[in-house]
C-alpha cells in the first residue's frame, strides 16, 4: 500500500474519531440542558383572597390618665408631710399634702393641698420635711386611670391623613395582646412651623383599668379600609424598574408585575392582574424563573 493511501486512511480515522467525540459531547450537553429544564422546584405559596385591609399609621407614646394633672399648693411655705402615697387612689378634694405657711409673727393651721380630680397618685414631688414650696412648683400628680390618652407628635405628611374620630388601636409595646380601641380626639388645625409637626391626642376608655399609667404603647390609627390582596413582603421581587410576584399556573411559575400598596409590618398590599384563588409563591421564589416547573406547598399566613 502506498504512503498516500495510508495517509488518507489515517486522516479519515482521525476525522471519524473527532466526529464521534463531538457527537458524544453534543449528546451530553443536550441531556444536561434537558435535565436542567425538567427540574421541578419545591416552593411554598399563599392562596389569594380579597379581604378588607386597614390602612394604618403606627406610632409610639406614653399612656397618660385622662385627665392627668399636677397638683399645686395655693400658698407658699414649707413642706410638712404627704397624706397619701404614690399609687393610692384619691377622691376629688381629698388632702394630698400639708404645708406650713411659715410666716414670722403669725401662726396658722397647716394648709392642706387638695386633689383637684379623683384618680391615682402617680407622683409625689416632696418627701423631706422643711423643703420650700411655692404655688409655681407641683406637689403631686394625679391621673384618672378610668380613661386614658396618648399624646403623639406627628409630622406634616401624616397629619394630612389623620382626622378627628378615626379609630385607633392602643397596645403595650412589650405585650401586644393587651389592647384596647380608642379614637382620635384632636388634630391640630395648624402645623408648628418650627418643627413641621403637630400634636395628636388619642383617647380610650380604660375598661378594667387594663392599661397602666406611664407604660409605653403602640398606637395604630386606622385611616380607612380597602378590599384588596395582601401578601408577605418576601413574596415580592424587584426588577430594575418594576416589582413582581411569581404565580403558580398549572405547575409552572408565571411572573406577574404588581404595584405595591399599603405596608404593615411584614405584609404588603399588591395591585395587579390577579384573581381570587391565585397561588402567589412566597418561599423559594429567588431560585425560580418565568416558566419553571414548581411543586407548591400551600401555607397559611396570619394576617391582621
């Protein structure tokens, strides 16, 4: 066999081997892509149902009695003693403290300082006998704990949304289970130009004296109620210029653009082409894409 034929056979053999290798690689890639496309992702979702969503503004303040007043002596002199202790409940005109008028050359009976309202004594300002007392310095503080109020300092943007008579929920910061319903009692007619804010007062009946004077409280003012869909905030994903959620459509994830509305804690109102019964994916949405196969586990969420 001549050298030319041998060379030709070798070349064809190399070509065939290369072709087989390329074919093998192609088949492997095809199988990998096919396998990738057939991945099924385990996700959790919530089923949508339109519900009444309260639009809420939340603040924090200190629970005060309604009314809560400081008690003053009508005469100057020296402090003699208190007739009550902090925490005592007193009636209107009950004696709180006694003052010695201490005028040289005159002898007076001890001057009583009387409670202008009934309630609980929240503070006594004098303890040591002989301290100087004047009508400008409070002797005690008394709060009516059958009714409460929370005074809130609110910025101008929120003040425009708040109106007298709106419902408010008052609860302890450390124990939200202790809650009562009140109303917005007053809204300032003008805004303080120095701080661009105003004082809003929320009042409530303290049934059973559940709320203790001086405690820190959350105050949620309900502006209005609207009927819409709401989902956990983690269900919402952000693209460059829009927000979206994934919805389960017959076992496949579909990207749906939405507009975010009212937010409360970890919940967000969503507006978009959605219907009752749609399953919005909450967990696992970061790893899926539009059209990916999903296996959905429905979960329940505690709303409001």
